[in-house]
C-alpha cells in the first residue's frame, strides 16, 4: 500500500486540520523561525562588521586629511610670524588659517605657552591643551558637541630662521573611530613630528564639524537596514521550502502510523533519498512488516483457540445431554434409597459434576458466540418489576431473607432482551450470595436516558488487587483455589450481554463494606444500533 501526500495532518478523530489552525508550536513554525533567526543573525553580523570598517575608514580619512591640510597651512603661514609675535599678530595668523580652511570650514585659535586662546575656536578641551603643552607632536580629539560631532586638532608651531623642517610622514594617529556621535571624547597622537630649530611655544588649534561624516555614517546604517530587511523577508521562502522538505516525510510517517493503528497493517512508505529521514522511513517499513506478520500470527492463533473451544463445546453437548439424562434418573434412585449408600453417594457426585460440566460447556458456547460476533439481541418492551421478579423466582431466592428489591413504584417499561438481562442479574445476585453476605439489595432507577440497576451485598467487599480483574475470563482471586463452583466465565458473559445493549457494567466497593455492581443500559437503544 502506498501513501499519497496529503495537504494537512488529520486530527485524532480523522478530520483534516486546516492550515490556519496548525499549532504554533509545531515543527514547521519552529524550523522557519530558526532559519530566519540564523539568516537575521548572519545579516546583522555582516552589516555590523561592514559598518564598523566603513565608519573607521571615513573618520580616519577625514582626520588624516584635516591634519595634513592644517599642517600645510601652518607651515605656509608660520614663517611670516615675527620672532616675538603680539596678540594682534596671533589673531591675524588665526584669521589667515580660518580663511585657508576652504570647504572644511574649520575655526582656529592660537595659544602661546599655554596661555589663553586667540582666535575663533573657543571649544578646545583642557585635555587636548594639556596634551599639546609639550609642543612636540600633533594631537586630535573627537568630541560630541551640542551642534554635532566635532574634530579638535592641536598642532605645535615651530619656526626658526624663517623655515621649519617636517620630519614626519604627514599622517595623524588613529584614534577610536567608534566614539563619534556617542558623546564621548577620543584623543590620538599623530605621527607628525616637527623639529624646530627654535621652539616657538605656539600651538595652533582647529575645530571642524563632522556633520558630513555623520551623515555618511547614517546613510551606511540606513543602507544596512535596507539590505537586511529584504534579506530577512526573502529568507522566509527558503525556510518554508526547507521545512516542507523536512516535514513531508514526518507527516507521511504520522499518516502511516495512524493507518496502522486503525488496522491497515499493510501500510508502507516509499523510501526517497539516502539521508536520515530516508533511513527512518526504511526502519518504519521494516517495523510495519514485522508488526503485520506478528499480528497475522496472533490472529491466526486466537482464531484457532476460539474455534477449538467452540468445536470442543459443541462436540461435548451431545454426550453431556445423554449423561445428564442418565444421572437425573439415577438421582431419583439414589434419593429414594433403592441404591446402596456408597453407590448413591457416587451417583450424586457424578450428577453434580455433570451439571457443572454442562454449565461450563454452555458458558463456553456463549463466549464463543460473543467472540464470533454471532450474539444477537431480541428486544421487547417489558415491565421492570417483571424482569427482576422472574429472575428471583426462577432461582428460588427468597425476599427479603436473601434478596431485597427497591424498584420504582410506577413500574416503568424497559426495552431490553429479557433473557440476557436475566442472565446478568442472576450472575450478579448469585455471586453476591455466594461470595458476599445476605441480604443482597437490588436497587433500580429509571430516567429518560438510562436504566440503572445496583446489586450490592453485605460481605467484606472485593480486594483492591482483585477489583480490576473481576470481569476477566477464568480469573481466580486465590491462586491456590484450583476449583470453583462456577465456570469462571459468569461475570465475563454478564459484561458481554450488557455491551450488546450498549451499556456498562462496573464493580466497586461500598464505603461501609460490601461490593456493588452497577448495570447501566441506555433507554434510547434501538435494535438497529447493534454492531
């Protein structure tokens, strides 16, 4: 048997579950979520690394270029300063640097020997001024200002004999480029060294805006998000495809398992591929084949056992009937005293055992009919009181010494198979008298839905370990008891008769002692409801 793929799993009752109602905790949502999370994590890591490298490159290029341009302007204008410049000379020098800023738009100021700043740059931090106090290197600092990020440069001015000598490479030192826009300062030391033949004690400071660079960095972030969001959306497609490829064999295994559970033992699956799921499918087919063989063997053995019991019981009925007729005749002679005492005792023993054997054979025949599905009901409308009283009168049970009946006064009509209900009541009352204590109470209640009959005794009750097995065939509570007065099939037959009525028969112990069997039969049961 081959299975075709289905569009959705079936519910426990065999109904197909709509796609929109699938559990959010199923494998498909979890696989899709895991796939998307992996894609999102990969995209974010890639975007973060790319952004960091690009940002560092932008900031390093800006600060290196700014330091280089400022150095050129300082070297160009510093020789024009007098040996002992006045504040006016320094202010003029600062204005010349401002005009030479071009597109950078920096603001400069000059300080002499750590004194006050002279020029338009007024936001130079004390840390930068302290770093450039030695006058032997250029320093820069990136800070967050109220108007945006700023780059601060501190560059010593050297001159002597009208010239300066550049001994560096013209590159500013690389600071931590990640500080721009975070409100924290970052200071670095440049590689530019100025060996002046005569130190001037002057330091030129420049403050320039990094708004353009921040805009470039913001554009990078926007581009990263613009690339990540579509990537995540597109990741759902391969995620759904992968989940489908993984879950299709699982769904087929589930469907096949349901079919085997419902009785289709010949269910098999096609093995596709060579992965773990294919190996699992092959193992499932092997298991199903073994299960089919074992099930067939068990059914064959069970059918043989039932047929054997039925055949033996059928073959025994004829000789047992003849034996019963002979023993009945001999019983009369034994009880009349015409036989010697030893012979009379032997005849009575044989007669009693013959009756027991006859009863067991009849019970086996009845059980075989239940097993074969050949037992049928013959329903009729009967008076409840008539059904109960007939059972008591046929067995000779006296009221109220042995049995107490509590029946509805209106004596309702019930639709049952009177013979089978008689067998049930006779078995329950007989067991109560035999294993419990008189009087046995038979209490019946009738509602619009069901007939309920309770049979309770005044004995010690049923042991807890025996209670789950009271309806098992041939079950003996005492393993040492090899013989019993009955066949061991009475309660099993009683339960099967109740099941034919679509009812239930349960056993329990009363709180005050004693056992109680509750028979429940629906009143709406119809002949055509038989299965």
